[in-house]
């Protein structure tokens, strides 16, 4: 039985700009070699849905690598270490389950649906200022929509959204495996922690208790259920997850619609079609470029020994385009009977905010389809790193103004 590091495997250069623009093509070429896994600069990337799902679900034998990344970046005793090793995504086992139990009641389908009126109002306020222009960088134009909603849910004043946008946009670098980002990450995390401490002090000095997630967490700190450090890190994660992933998915959908305009017409006119469009877009262009795992022990998988401490990056994009999981996987087809994807992950770290994300997308897509008719590329789009929160960094488009 061979070890993983003894196999002859296709290699992927994650810093190649061609990979950032088209990771799916890179994965396709790697699969054509007959391999189920590829090698890259820092570890390995499984290439099919079954193997990606296996490592997502391997909570007993794999860990999230937050502490490993801190060590490899030589980032001990930094603000980045404080954040990256305390955040819920970076915890495993009972420590993760404890925090998840605390916040899970705020992320049920019922709770998410309760914010749909707010989402509709937020979308209108976001797109009205640029709707009459007939052109925009859609990635920038739509960015305010999801973060405003998440701020409202959490209890962050809406007038502070702009500063949070700037911080959150830089925070994405923590997932892209680039140690050169450490000084900027330290600065941004310090600014966010300072802001949150101010919010906590203001709340604790007030006699009112708003019905929001921040107040729920403050009540738990008074009862001994949460520490202030856990509250800081959880708020940063919630804001970041709600901001980047949803914004990126909406931008990817608009990018796809410049190539498939007939689907955009259907999204505006067929009530049941937007959900199909969203599900297929999550399969075809997932906003999660990669999540990471490290093996705790030697694992035998597909008759291969995977040694302890092997770094494995799990790409939802590789999984979604797996031809063994979806017929004609390289074809974008919202009418396919059941698009198979794991855009929200699996296992213990399954995305807590999936119902909020779906609601944000479901409220936005049909309204954007009515407001932005016949979208076309107005320049060359640019792409983020596929090893972090993936998507388009810029998307210049032109369109005919419609009605909200």
C-alpha cells in the first residue's frame, strides 16, 4: 500500500493567475490524468465530490488547520493568532460544539425568514443609487447589500457599515495562505477588536436591551457562557461570512448571466426559477474556493496511506464540477433535475449561516433580474484567489435599467 507522498500526482500552482481566473479548468485537466487528488505548494487538493465530502466529514481524524497556519506563518503572539485560534471555525471537537450550540438558535430557517422584509429594503437602498446609470462594477455596487443585513441582525449601527466593509475586504487574506498578508491582517483585526470593544462598552452602559444577536451574546457573557474574546471573534466571523460569500455569489451569478442572458429573463418572470438558478450557480461557481483540514493520524483512504499532519484543501468548486456527481458537469444548466454540490460544507463545520445566505440570494436574484435588464460585460473582470473566498474581485457591466 503506497503513501500519498509517494504517488505520481498532477501538480497545481495556486499562484498562477490562470488558476485564479479558471480553477475549474485546472481541476478538469488534473482529473483527466486519472487522479482523484492533486498536489500543490502547501499540500493536496481532492478532485471529486466523494473525496472532498469524505475529508469534510472526517471530524474524528482531521482538524481545521488554524493553529498549524499560525505556526507556519510564525505568527505566535499576534492579533492574528488571537483571532484565528479563537474563532469558531478554528475550533474542533467539544470546543467547537459548545460555541455552535450557543449561536445556533439565531440561525434557523425561521430566524432567517424573519429578515426577508429587511433584505428587500436593503437591496432597494443598495441598487437605487446606481440603477439609472446603466453601468457599474457590480462587485463593488452589490457589496453593501449583505453586510447591511448582517449588521442589522448582529446589532452593529448601519452608519458604521462602510468602515466594516473596508476591514472585511482585507480580512479575506487570512484564508488565502499568503503569509505576506500578516502585518495588514494584524492591523485590521486590531481595528475590528477595538471597534467591537467600544460597542460592548456602550451596550453594557445602557439600560436598554435590543433583541439582536449581540445582546444575546452579552447576556451569555454575564452568565459565564461566553468570554469577551469569544464574542469579539464570533462577531468578526459572522460579519465576514455574511459579507464576502454572499456578495461573491451574487457577483458570480451576474457574471454567468452575461453569458446566459435567457436565464436572466426567466429569473425576472418565472416565480420558481430563481431558486433553481441559485442552486445551479452554487454548484457551478461556489464562493468558497477552499476550506482546509490537517490529518491528526495516519488515514487509509482509497487504498492510500495519508500520513498524519498532511495538509488537505477542500474545494467546493472541484466537487461541484465532478463529472461523476453531475451529468454534463461543465454545462451551466439551472434546469438540471438536482444539482449536486456541497457549497455549504459537511460535517461538524457545516455552514451555520446557510439559511441566511439562501434568503439573501433568493430575495436579490429576481429583483435584480427585473432591475438590470440584458447585462453585458463592459470590461475584463478580475478574480480573487481560489484558495480563499473565491469569486470576482471586479465585474464591470452595462445593462438597461428596469424597475424594482
